[in-house]
C-alpha cells in the first residue's frame, strides 16, 4: 500500500491542447493576453470577488501587495509556510511575531492588539488562513479600524472558502492566493491578489509589469505576470474544480469523523466556514504518539509531513518576538495526513484505522 501525501491534479490534455493552440494561433504568449483575461474573469465569477490580479506565484503576490498597501512595519504569525515571513524580510519590512490562538492555530487578535498598543508605528497585519481555516476576520477588521492598520491575508490555502455566504477573500485590504501545483486549484506555478479597492488593483497591475503604465515608467516595478500557457492550465482545471473541491472536502470529513473520538487534536474550524480539503492536520500531542503514528504510517507506505514546522520564530531568531509559546507547542507534534483528488474514501478510512490502532 502506498498513499502519497499530495498528488497534483493533471489537466485534461485534449482540453489543454485546445487552449494552447489558441495561444499559438494568436502569437500572444504573455503580457495580459486573451487567456489571462478569460481566467481572470472566470475566477472572479467563481470565487465571488472583484479586483483579482493574476501573478506568477504566491510569494510575489504577497510582496506586491505589501508594496501597494504601503506596509513597512508588520505583525505576522509564526505558524505558517516560510514564505509568509520570508517575503516580508526579503523586502526589509520591519517584522514582529505574535502568538497564535490555541484552538484555531491562526494569528491571535488578542496578542496582535497588545502589539499594536505597544508599537504605534505598526501599519500592517499579515495573517494566514492556516490550512484554509479562516482567521477571525471580524476581530481583525475591528483592529484595522481602531489602529488604522492595513490587513493582508495570506489565503494560499483558502481557495473556495466562504465565511457565511461571503468569500473569505473579500475580507481585509487584500488577500493572496497560491496556484502552486500542490494546491486545490493550480496553474503549475502562479497566484493572485484580490484587492478591496480598485485603485490598489490598478497600481499592482503596473507594478507586476515593470512599473510601466502605457509605456511610461511610473514606479520601481517587477515582472510578476502569469503567462498564457499557465493560464491555459488554469482554465482547463477550472472546469473540474467543483468536483475537486467536493471530493477533497469529503475526504476531510472522513478524517474528521474517523478521528473525532481519539486523543488527537485538530484545529478548531471557523463555525461559519466550509471545507475545501486543502489539508488535514493532526496534532499528535506528545512524542510517544508521534513515534507510534510515524512508524505505522511509514510501515504501510503512507506519506505524511510535519507541517508547519518549525515555528518561524525559530528560523528567524533576529525578528522581534512578542511571545510565541503556543506556536512553539503546536509545531512540535503536528503532521498533515495524505489528502488529494486521487485518493479514495477507502484510503482515508485505512489511514484512520491505522492511527486508531496505536492511539485510542
């Protein structure tokens, strides 16, 4: 038995070829071509958002958003993929860590407010919807108004997630998506920024095209455009994304129900949000459980990954730390179980049964 941790969804080659032929026929390979425009329009409609800008990857999405929003002094979470913090440091943005909520594993609004009270120069909150689980967007919205601070959500895991009837991407001043091949929706590499304000979208569109506007240099820009071949992959996969999300959510529920009465902890999900099945994390709580589960999964050819690990304050010890005790605790024994479109319900049930053999 071998079950992979992840397996990127392969685009239908016949459909993909049809799109690629359109590119070759037009001779327009990049620079906001016809497929770029079509994918933008279809994603805005599918996700229920406006001002969506496609970019070449999720890290550049963060970096462009920082610049457009004028974030120079930021609070962020230590419990996220490394790019959330490294993208800030890459741009020499003053950065501080605050601790996470002990139940949701997302950045804590309470610890964030203490940091804002202690340092009035902070002008940005960079929070991650960890594993696709929405942050307390209401609390961060209140902090934004109270302290006149921009809020940017790293929503790399949150494609298709809603809070109530509203896309989670519509909260904050901007949200960023990753379209890396491992994500629930992908363009091989790629990403997007969703801005609250049209003016920010227009500024970002100039920045990702070398800072050019109608041929005139308007700012220090960068090349972060998504090319037409990558858009072709996105358009091909978008036709099947409902099935992908439905299946992954079913696997997520199978894990959640199967492991509900064990001594394993899972992050508390936002009460008004859906599942997209991006990841299924389990906190094994202690080293004894970690060793037992690791052994039985390895013995049966089942991949897993400690994720996230380490707590990013450990990797970037020079960054100001306002206290990260909970993040340090959560990263010790957390793993993500296999979850992808090509897994079956029986695969998920097998993983659950193996874990329950060693943890009651």
